[in-house]
C-alpha cells in the first residue's frame, strides 16, 4: 500500500508499507530531505536501509502485558499492523502516514489537536472494558515492556506506567524526581498514583505541538563514525554537529544514574528535543525513565551485591562511566547525603506492595551509593 510519510502537514516521502505486516517495504521518493526522521538519511538508498528500523521502533512490543488480548479483540495479526490503523501517530513526535489519495491534514488527525480514545489504554493495563472502536491511540506507539497507557486530562497528556515483578518502578520514578530536583537536574517530574490498588508512575508529556523528541540512537545514526572516539565521544560530537553542547547534561545524567544505580539507561531513553516545523533548533531533552533503579531487577538478597553493575550506555560499570564526567563541582553534597532519606520517605507510602525487608535493602543500597558519590565529590 502506498502512503505519504508526513511531518505535520509537510509531505516528506512516498513509501510502500505492507498492509499485512505493517513494515516499510520501500521508499519510492523523498520529497523533503531535511524533514526525514533524524538518522534515516536524506537519500533513497539510505532511507531504504534505515526507515523501516525507525518505523518499527515506534511500535508497542509483543512482550507488553495485555497486547495479545488487544490484538485478538481488534482482529489485528501483528503489532506493526496496528500502526496502519492509527496512522503511525505518536505523542513523542509529529510524524504520521497518509494513505495515497487522502486529503487528511494534521489538523484532522493530530493527538495534540484532537485528543484520543482511552479505551485501548484501559485494556492494556489490565482493566476490563469495551473493545475500542477507535484504533488511533498513542498507546500503540509507546515502547517498553511495563504496563502503561496515555491519559488525557484538562491540563495536558500524561503517561501512566505500572510496576514489574518487584513492584518498585513507580516509586523509583518518584524517588528520582525528588533526587534530581534537589540536585538541580532538568528532568521529567513523576508522581505515584493508584489504580485498582496498583501503583503507577504518572508524568506529563514533555513535548507538545511545537517540540518533538529525538532519541540518542537517532542522533548517533545521523553521524559518521570516527574511529577511536568511543560511544560517549561519538555522541558528544554528534550533538555538537546539531549545535548542542551535550557535556554538561551528560555529566548530570551519569551522576544521577550513578546515584540511583539505574541499570536501564539506553539510547532510546535520552536524547534531544527539536522544533518540528523547522526540523532544527535542537536542545537536550529532560532526563526521564528511571524505573529500573535501586536493585529493581534483582531478588532482595542480591540487591547490594549485583546492583553495582553492569550499567549503560557508555561503559560496562558505573565506576567506569562516572569517570567520563568532566565536572563534579555542581553536585551539592548535602543533597546527595539526603538521598537515602528521600528513598525512605517515598517507600513509606508503598502500601505493602514492597516488603519491609526489601525496603531495608533498598535503603542500604541508597546509603552506599550516596557514600560513594560523596567520596568522588571530595576527591577521595
């Protein structure tokens, strides 16, 4: 099937997409090279090699809780085919697809302009409800394995994200928010809300009609590898080519991940924000996604032993990664010392979803991380 890849109301490329698998088969013509998704190239050969990877990276994974039931309910064969039903729309950027011959506009279909049905989200977080008649929902373009849904409130769009096996993720997000607030790090603010006695982290969408998120992975793909730089050096150079000095932000991200013992920092959950109308004017995106921190993925007896590594994305261990930080003078040691107290305070309201023994181990880990970072600040 033939579609136009659109960026708001700008036709970007003519593409053929499989109507059964939902994947990009080929790029037939590039109309606006500057508006191609960053990292997919501006020529036909590059686009044919890269566009499908970008397209499929938008899709809700099959590992997501509730997705099989949802697919059966709407008679869809694959998650990628859902992208066609929903025009490929997201609340992270302003790309979409328009069927050949259609005169649909951004005003007609945009979530930012029109809103969306929240029925799909209810099913995807395990709540009973009617099968959605409307497939155009940002829940189809929300990656990650945890139960989650987008909700629309009078003051904006918010992402609700649930917990995994050990129940920590929503509380870890709230802990991270308070920690980064104390340290003066630009971040997405999370709170904990309850739905059917289950905790969820809730955060506001950090992009809007005039901004869109570009992942670090896309930034790297847009650059030419330079031997010997390493991933960190390549990313700094790639950002510089887009007019952004990434070093101060990376210093803060690495310090925050070190303190939180965040083992799930990857090239898809940090990056840049840009102006979609010009496809330029880049800046660092606020820091987000800290759920897999503080020993979250480990059994309670192993929290202290195994939570010191490995880490991502620039080095295999936290000690090696924090060695990349160029300036620690901004770190408030008093705020670091208050970190275990923040952890204790947030977990005191977990309503029994995390055992007392596990909470004690998490606090012990937080104390250890605060001690280690304080020693680095003092140069010990």
